[in-house]
C-alpha cells in the first residue's frame, strides 16, 4: 500500500514541466515575412525554398526619377507630444536595458505624381500601407501634401507634410483615424536611396537596446500589446563584438564559428540579413535595434523571395543553433 | 556526533543522486517515443539519417538511464549484506548493459561528437575506460577479489555519473561565467569525467591507507 502511494507521488513528477532540463518556452523569433523551411538537411532546405517560393523577388534598389519629390523619404516617426499632451506613460523601459519613446523609422515612398494626384505607400513597424492624395506647390520649391491611407487597417491615418526641394527636407504630421495608442505623430525626413548591399556591416550606432545585457525578468510591464511582456520572458539576449564582425550576407558561415555563438549574436546576425534587404521588423526589440542603423531603410514586409543562396544557407544554419541555444544553453540539458 | 554527520552526508548523497537521476530521466523521456526533432539531433543533420548512428544513439539513450539507476542501490552496505543475490543480479544487469550496449554505442557516438578532435578524444577515451573498468570489476567479482572489485566498480560508476556531472558543470559554467556554448562544451567534455575519476582515485587511495 505504501509502495502504491509512493509510486502515485512519483509518476506525476515525470510529467511535470520539462523546464528543469530545458527552456520549454524558449522562442526563436522568426519574423513573418522572412520564413524559410528549416529542414534537417541544409541543402534540402535551400532547394525546397526555391521550389516552393517561385514568387517575384522585390526590387533591390529604389528607382531614380527626374522629379525630386519621388522616392524614399526616411526618418523617425515620433510621438507628437504637442498634440498628445503628457505621454510619458507610453514610453517603454525594460530595466536598464531598453528605453524607447515609441519612435519608429518610417519610409514614406512617393511613387507617382500626375498633376495634383499623388500615389505612394508608407512602410513602418512592419506595416506597408498605400496612400493617395493631393500635392500643391504653394511657393517655388515648396510642396504641400495631403495623403490618406485606405482606412481598412486599424492603424491607418492621414499624412500632412511639406517638402522643400531646395534643402531636400520633408516635415509633417500624421493622425490616425481610430483612437489607437499613439494617435498623433510627427516626422522630419530626408531623401534616401535604397540599394541592397550584402557587404553592409553593422555600425556602432547609439541604440536604446543594450544587447550586452540579459533580459530575463518578467517584471510587470503593463502594456496594451501583450506581446512585449511575453518577449521578455523568452528572450535571452546577450551579444558580443561578433555582430560587428560577422556578416551573414557577404560569405558562407562555417559551422565551427556558429556553434560557439551565444543566442544574442545568432539572432542579430540572422536578422541583419533581413535588415540588409530592407525588411520592416514587427518585433519591437529588433526594430529599435535596426532602426538605429544609419544605413537601414524599411522597404518591404515580405522578403522571402529575395535571399541569395549564401544567405539562405546561413539563415538555416543560424536558426538551428539558435533553437539549440534557446532551449538548452542555460539549463541542465545537453546542448 | 559523528554518527549524525554520517547520516547527513548519506542523505545528501542519496537525495542529490535521486534528483539528478530524475533530471536525466526527464532528458531520456524527450526521446520516447523515437524523436528526431530534439534540438541536439537537429544539429547533427548529416548524421541523423544514418542508420548506424540512429541505432547507436537510441541504444545509448535508452540503456544509460537504466545503468545510472541500477548502480544506486549497489553501494548500500546494508542492502548488499541483506540481499546478496539481489546485489549480484543487479550487478550483472549493470555490467551487461554497459559492456554490451551502453559503452560500445557510446564509442560510436564519440566519433561524431560535437566540436573537433579535442572533444571527440575525450568521449572516445571515456567509452574505452568505461568498458575496461566495468570489465575488470566483473572479472574481479568472479574471482572473488573484493577489494579489486570495489575499486574498479567505483571507477566504473564514476564514469557512469559523468552523464550527470557533465551537465551539472555546464550549467554552473554558463550560470556563473556565461562562456559561449562550444567553449563550455570543450571544458565539460573533459571535466565531466576527469573530476569524478579524480575524486574516486583519492577515495581509493585513502581507503587503501585505512586498511594498513
């Protein structure tokens, strides 16, 4: 009888959470517009991607035009404090590691101007939204724009901005249609030319994400978008100088160098490949980090057809080790 | 007073062993039923499809936990005296499993260990020594050379326990020093069993002095 009760106690222990030997909730964040098949064999993965995604790759460079108004206007999309009032509560802090005033890099792409009619799109925070509206030349070289997004997306709104072609600057504001968290934004942008450059290395940019620290705690961050809190619990972010030295687009990475990388390095090096292709990040930490890179321009939200062979192989390799590092690095299990 | 200290030590030892064996069992359970998606195997993508590796891997994983568990009661003097036949039968099972399955499969896996020759050498050496110690322990028992049996079975179990110590050291190194994964692995591949063997050799020496 004693033995029976004893066994009764023991059995459930074996079905207890596996957390003792691995991080069950460890997540490797793979951005939606970048997914590739991670098969057990590298070559099979590369081949299957080529077979399954016969889609059209995006343009590798922004188009030049005679009209100086047309092109990519890039800069920070900031909270408009004048219209929002005191909005310090909307800033985000994560210990000493992360401080963010909710600004995002935005790319207002003016695509065509015919008479007064303007058509274009804006890419920011993983959103790619079309707009159309009007442009009027109020003075010589000063153009007033008023363009609107369709309105079927929760975050749609209206832009009002002025371009001064003499000094190539764009200034304006934006208002959301709905009552979203940050309803009013302002921005000062400049014209930038996008070109895919596989040799673009990461720069020591001043960034509010301190990747050399670990983010482990689940302290109460009361945010409306729950995803942020979750991310803190699952991410183990440490990065080293390697992120400035290893370029996953420029050359094939060796297994021997990848197997000794910590998860933070693996994550950044992999996502840097996406950043070079102009990927607009949905994940906040990644976004804040890459926005701070001067060369980075958000251009596309789906880049699955744009990877080179070298990049595909590196992504698959990096993901494998990332998954292993996420689950086993700091737990009792092997890995 | 010394009595209590003795009891306390024994309790710590058994509790500790039980806890880590429990963790090892959890690790083993990941592979039941046959599971190739576990991260460890995903890293070995060129190997995981080869039949000889699959057989060696799963044979090793399924038997080693038994070997670990079987060894635990064998060290209890009380059990050995009270249930002589049980000690012998459990002992034969322990030895049989190591000599015929766990050690040879471990040797095969050792040739494919993560890392380079440095780590591979450690695991190859470990498998061979594990086999040799266990074999000599068995022969000593047959010849009724009890001191030799005790010494070599201690060495054998020290290597059996390396499954636990390797992972324990890994966890400590990562928690305290946060060394990168492969550097850590290179350290624990050797430390995992050398430390155990060293402790056991000290004990054997001390015991031999005691007998004089």
